[in-house]
C-alpha cells in the first residue's frame, strides 16, 4: 500500500507455502501481533478505527480510501470483540448534533453523506468518515458478521432514530448491502425491511414536518420490488396505516389492501363531489328559471276586434 519496493516478504514459491500470497501472509502476522497486545480487544479495535477517523500525519489524504480498506481487511479478520466497536461509533454519530438538529442547508443531508465530494472539497465531517469506514469494514465482512446487522438495527439503532437525517443516514449505511443479504441471508433481508418501516414510524410520530418523504418512499419502493416483495406485507401494512396521510398516500402501493382502500376512498370522494356538483347545478338552474321574466302576451283592442270581421267580409265578398 505504501508503494515500497522490494516488498517486506522475500520472493518464494507460494504454491508450497502455508499462505497463498504475500498479502494473506501479511494479514495473518498483523492479526497475530494485534491479538498478542496486552490490552483489551475493544481498545485495539478503537485504535484501528482512529487511524483514519482522527487526524493522522502519516495517512495521506489521497490514499485515505486505501487505508480504510486495509483497516477493513484487518479488523474483520480479528475476533468479534475487535470489530464490534464499529457499532458503538455508528451509534455515537447518529446521536450527534449533526444528525439530530434541524438544519436548512442546501442539499443537506445528501451532500454530507457523499464522502468523495466532501473529501475532495476538504469539507468532510465525522459522520461521512464513519459512513465510508463502515462500508469498507462491512464490505470485507463475512455473511456471519453481517448477520448481526438486523439485531443491531432493531435493538440499538431503532430507539435512537427520531429525525429524518438519522433515518436517511441509516438507509445510506445499510442500503449498499441489501443485495448481499437477499442472496445469502433472505431472513436477514426481511428483518431489515421491517426495521426500516419501524424506524420510519418513530420518525413520523416524532417530527411535525417531513421534508424528504419522496426520497424515503422511493427507497422503500426499491426494497419492495427488488428484494422483499410481499413477504413482509402483514407487518408493513400495520405500520403504514399509522403514518400521516401524506405518507400513506405515497406508500399506497406497498400493500394491495392499502391500495384498494385508498382507491375506494378516492372513488367515494369523487362520487360525493360529483353528486354535490350536480345538485348545485340543478339548484342554480331552478333559480335562474324562476327569476327570468316572461314576455307579455299581446292583446287586441276592441275597435280592432270589431273591425276585423267586416274587413274579412269585405275581403271575401264576391266581385
């Protein structure tokens, strides 16, 4: 990673070696040295995370992503007490003022969650660093290590998530790994889908106004049509029915029953509006007809009436 040549390991025929390549050998000896330290595994794990989460003069900015990947490789090769500290870092970031306060920045919080753009503009924050590091660690994790994420979401993060920014951060955190869950652990994928709706319910009840309903609903529709389908229909429908009307309207196609209910209510409302309009039109027409003056009937005078027979007689008299 440092670009040094020659490498620290001598050239040899790795076909007959205990390790398949120099990288695997380096990873093994690094883990052995870390586990031999006379400190708890939690302290070692936090020290590994601090290599990139705190300012380090030995970590060049242009290679920070390579360092994150190296930390992900090392920490996931260690036992659970070493890498479980990442969950504590995530909880501390979600509880930070950057995600709990209502900020009206342009493009916030999506610009904050873009690590590459923030890093290039020297505007990165701790939450974007933790997000990128969590992705690097979970990318190198085994499916057994990733199987703890549903429990982490439902038991640890769900009581903490109360704002839109926190909810969007969780969606950005777990979203890239949904495909792997769907392929390797379908049960975990279903549990994550239900946890997402439960967090949305808590945010809906806590916040008086939601500004990012459309992105949230787009993400939930993506999960339904790409990963879960109708497998979590019963649990999700109960949650959707407790949301505010604007959110229920956007999520009306998640479950068929809510779709039918919304369609029937819309049809009933349209029929009531049409009948009201027809009644109003009938009343207006009746009022207009009663107020229109009738044209007077012409009356003939007595002299004209008396003269008319004689004139008619003169007209028909024989010549």
